[in-house]
């Protein structure tokens, strides 16, 4: 199975390096500057679960189909990503997105057809270091993939075999859209709280309204998921509450790290999408509204400063 991975930083670089080290046929589609850096120094992953260093096969443009295309861009780069991977998607290619949220599924289905678009969820914290290496920030990693159409079953099963040989935390789900919704409920709570308060979960819990903020965001996200046909199980909700109410927790969302470095965020992809779905079901979401408004204001400021500097 020939695998194409868009990008070689963060999620794509991490799982691509692990797949290549495990013997899979992996090619990375990257920008010219990233290609030059990788040609000079290779692709390196530093992780508590074991370091990996590979010499990646690189392309800066693609002109023929692959069996599997792994898409791990940020949501705000999705338009350019669709253009970049289009030549790699043939009649039997499976596109596997590892983006947060669920809004991208409709976009990908419209572009390539539902039969070509699988689903995936990645749970791990990564950062790209100054030298281009990928640092895994803790000992937690989870990758869940799954077919959304019978036409994808064979490719996803073959990928699942390769992933299972690498880690017991890499699994195939029979209901991948539920897994994606479950993460969306969690990430909206974590990102909403830590971005709004510019603080860790532990510090938020020490504030007068912090526990109510976290509980409110979680309840609103779960109510939207339920209205959309993907209710989190009681056990899943208890897991989330335990994680999000841990005293002294240093947990933050990657969206907060984007916010702190004045980078674009996935606010519209996560909060805009959730609020639009809530509106269709006449659900009130005051906590999500506040979190979204905060991120919209930050983005307006970022654009204004960038435009004035230019």
C-alpha cells in the first residue's frame, strides 16, 4: 500500500515517521522549504515512547494516485490542501483526514465523494522544534481510524494491520464518526476554557467561575452531539469530567498555543461549526458563544495588526 502524507510536521510527520520506520511505503508531500530542510537533516521524532529518525521520501507536487492519502493540515489550510492532494486521489484512493472537528467531512465528501473519505482521530500533544524536529510532549498517544463507506474497508483494514503492529493505541473503529464527535466535545471544552481564560485547567479550576465554565462548555458540546445523533456515552463523559477537573492539571489546548503566538486558530472550524449546528436544533449555547466571541476578537486583532504592519 502506497501512502501519501500531506506535510511532515506535527501529526503527519509523527505518524508518517512511525509508519515508515515500521516498514510502510510512505511519501511526504511538502513545501519546497520543508523539503530542503528534511533532505538536509532527515525527519526526527523525539518522544517518551521512543525516538524515531527516518530519511523521508519527498515530493513537492504529486501527479499520480496513491492508495491512501493522509490529510493532517489545519482546518484553515483545507482549501490549499484539497488542491495539493487532488492529483493523488484516484478511483480507489482513500483520503484519511486527521483534523479536529467534523466540519471538514462535508467539504471532503463534496470534493472527492463520500466513498473516498474515511475518518480519523488523533489524541496527542506535539510541537515542531526550531530545528524542524517533532517533539512529543507527553507519554499519551492515540490514533483511531475507520471506514465511513464499504468501499474503504479493504484499505482501512490494511492500514489497521500496519498500525496495530506499531502500537496497541492505534486502532480501527467500527463507528469512526462517533469517535470524531467524542473528541470534538472534549476539544471544544478544553480549547474553549483554556483560550478564554488563557490558563491551564488547574489554574482555571482555582478561579471563582472556572468549574462552572468547564461544566457548561462540556454540557453544551454534549447536547449538540446528542442532537446531531452522536451522543457521548455516560462513561465517556465521566472520563472527560475526570480529566477536566483534575486539580493542578497543566493541560491546555493546542489552540491556546496558537493564540499565544498570534497564529491563526481553528475557531470557526470548531466553535463556528458547533454553534451553527446548535442553532439548527434551537439549542442555547451561552458558554460556547462566549468562547467563540473571544477567539473571533483575537483573530480580528491579529488581522488588524498584520495589516498595519504590512
